[in-house]
């Protein structure tokens, strides 16, 4: 794949910084891959906000590969995290799942009917399928597998030996958190204060709606505790899962550095003493776990959400712990902003929540969804459209393609399009003949998805270059049809009249009858999308004594709107509908004549 060299592109700029940082750390030797990382918790449906956690490192890692530099994108599945709460809107899941709170996500039953063995596996699998469709190449790491196999045993024993030093670092930030929550302005804390202000501004810029607020909640583990001892007891950075009840409602009551004997009690009443050097039924608390993994994996690049930028957050504290305790360096990486949702109707998998990548991929092609994440800098918020705005998004995408073809596109826009439509491994599947999404949506709306009727209409759009088979316009056609059936309310769907509106036709004024006759007389000559566009806009012009190609005046626009409304009422029984040229083609000349009184 050709190298992408546009420095105006944020991905290229960050990729250059990551390569330079890897060289500085001595991590870019031949045969040694630069490590970019993401972390996802399959605690419920993994939504489009979480997808930014993946797409930012993916795009950067992919650019590094395009430059011929070895790079690996790790996705750490935090499936050994505790089940914190029962998420809303998961089909078949009710309050009975509360009994599993505190267990690892891989020890919680999957939702009813799932083919997967656990809750964590169920939601992980859905995201894996979406990432495959999106062309994201990565190495997945299950934290359940890592912890229960003993892969982190030495890191756990080390953290326990260094618990006093870890506690001292954390305590500095506990003080800052308390000050921040109390609104205290402490001298010498300007970086933290600036971080708070930046976070507040990001939230304001994003203007999150209810869906966006839901997207932020639980997007990382910044809200998890840091292992502070209950009631002022000794600090331990390790949390066992009880071997009796399987939950983490445990309190470590003692630990011997020499023998590694660890004693704990559980709220269920169970208590025991184990040898930590042999015990693989627990994990480091999150604020210690994350920096440990940075050191273990040698991560050079990992972005973080706005919820990780406040004093005491996992990312900020982790930066001190990885350096002072684990002897490594914090990854570089930008803060990424909110991803919002524009419109969301009848999303069965997201009731009470927000849409997932799988939901988005049902109504849009993978390159378009990739483009939304590639075209915006990480600190810029944006919205994924599920309402009428998706048509405008597709129009912009198609317009960019035309600009690239004629050489008028800006370098950064070319780079974003390249990253959306291909990876370092090659191009992603795209619709061979990308007809306008809004046209396909209108056609499938009118035909109810009937393939023979749909093909007839599409073949007449451009008689000189007819569509011969629906596969030419797939998968875009299928995405448009799915959008119509799942996102457009029934009252907004198009229903062509079966019989003429005799009452309305009888009440028409002479000028209106004339306009309809002019339209009907020109149907055969103008029977194509472009021809009918010229015709429906031209009739009011000719009636006003203007040339068909005359520029519209304010008075002419009023006349055109009146003519359009009349056509809509006669054809579909309301004042608005799909674009009239598309509607006329879909209805067919014979039926148009019947409904317009011809």
C-alpha cells in the first residue's frame, strides 16, 4: 500500500511522533514492533463512544505500517473486571443478574439465548465481529487468561512488595481529588486545574445528550477504587476474588512478603489464607493494573478519554506509578472527545443505552463509519447520524470521492478518505456503483424492498448507464433499506396512493391544472433522474414566462414549493416526501398519469 505522506493529516503527524518516541526509548529496532494499545471492557454492549478507543490507535498503527515500520495494535479485553451493575436494555436480562455483581465478567452467565459461555465473551464477540468488518487488525489479550494463567504473577508479587510506595504515590492524588471535589484552588496545582478545565470544556463542546452521557459512563475504569484500606487499614494493591462465592467483596487482612501468604475475608463469610505465588484468583486494582500493563507490554501509544484527564484519574496516576514503581514510561497519546448520536429509533440492542458499532454497520458501510473517526482530530467531538442526517453524511462522502477523482480535494481530506477506504493490507470492500444513499433510501422506501421493482427504478435513473443488477449497488442498497425499516418512523414512510384524490383534483384552479398537464406532457421526453429534475423545476419557470434554465428568484421559489406540495398531495397524500424525480420514477409513468388526473 502506498505511503500516506500528508502532514496536514492528524494521523500522519501522530504516527511520526510515535515512531520518534519509540526510537528515543530504543523500542524501534528491526524485528521489534512498536506497540499501540486500546482497552475495552465487555461489561455490556460496547458502544460507538468506545469505538474511538480502538480507532485512534488503529489509524495511527496502520499509518506506521504504511511507512514500512513494524507495529502492533493490542486490544486488551478487560474481561476480568468485576461485574459492576446490570446494564439497561439487554434483552432477557433482569434484576436477577444482580446476584452476579462483583464476579469477573467471564464468570457471569451470558444473556439468554447467547451461544457464548459468559457475559464477557458474549459482548466481546459482538465487538470482534464489528472490528473484523471495519478492517481493524489487532492482537487481542484476555485479562482473564492473563491473570488466571499466572502471566502477571511476578508483577503482582512485585506490586505487593512495593505497596507502601504505591500507596504513597496514590495518596498524593487522593489529596488532589478531594481538593478538586471541594472546589478548592490550591497553589502549585495548575496542571491539574487546567486538566479539569479542559475536561469541562470538552464536555461543553460535545454538548452531550442523554445518549452521550450514557456513552461516557463506564467508558474506562477511572471511577474504580485504588485499593485503599477500609477504615484506614494497611494498603494492598491486590484484590482477590473469593473462592467460595466468586465475588470481589473481599478484604485483605494480612500479607507476608517472604512466604507470600495472603489472608482475606469475604462479605459472604468465607475467609482463607493462600500463597500468592500460587494463587491466580484475583487481580491488581485498576489504578495499579493499567501502569503495570504499560510496562509489561512496552506500550508506546495509547489515547485516553476525557474522563481520564482529571486529578486522581487512572491515566494521570498511572503516569506516576509506571515511572516511579515499574521503571517504565507512560504511553504518549491524545485525549479523545465524546462521540454523540444524532437520532436513534427502535434500536433493539440499545434500549436504554446507545448504539453499538454493529448497529451503525447495519445502516452504513464500513468505510463511511471509519471516515467519521478518521476525519476528526481525537480532541474534536462529532456525532454518528442515525436520523436523516445520515443522507447528508453520505452526500459529503460521495462529494469527496468526486473531488479526489478530479484532483481538487485537500491533502488532509485525501488522507482521511484513504484511511477510511483501505488499510495497510489493501482496500476495503465498497459498493461498485455508489448511487446516492438518499436515492436508494427513497426507492427502497417506495418499493418496500421488492427487488424486481427496485431494479426497474434504478435502471431508469440514468438510461445511458443503466443499473443491470442490484449487486452493482450493494451493500449500500442493503444499508439504505435497513435504515428505512429501522430508523424512519412509520408516519414518515412513503405510501403511494392507490387511487386518485378525486376531491383534490376537482378543486384545482386553472393554473394548477396547467402545471400538471405540462408535467404529464413532458414525462416521456424527460424520463430519467436528471430529466425529471429539470422538468419538475422547469414547469413553474415556464409558467412564469422564464427560460427552463433561469436562475430562481424568491417569487419563483414560492411557486416551485407550491407546485411540489401539490404533486406530493396527489401522489402520497401529504405535503412532503422523497425527492420528486426519484418518486416519479418509482411510481412509474402510467401510475403517475393516473394519480395526476392524466
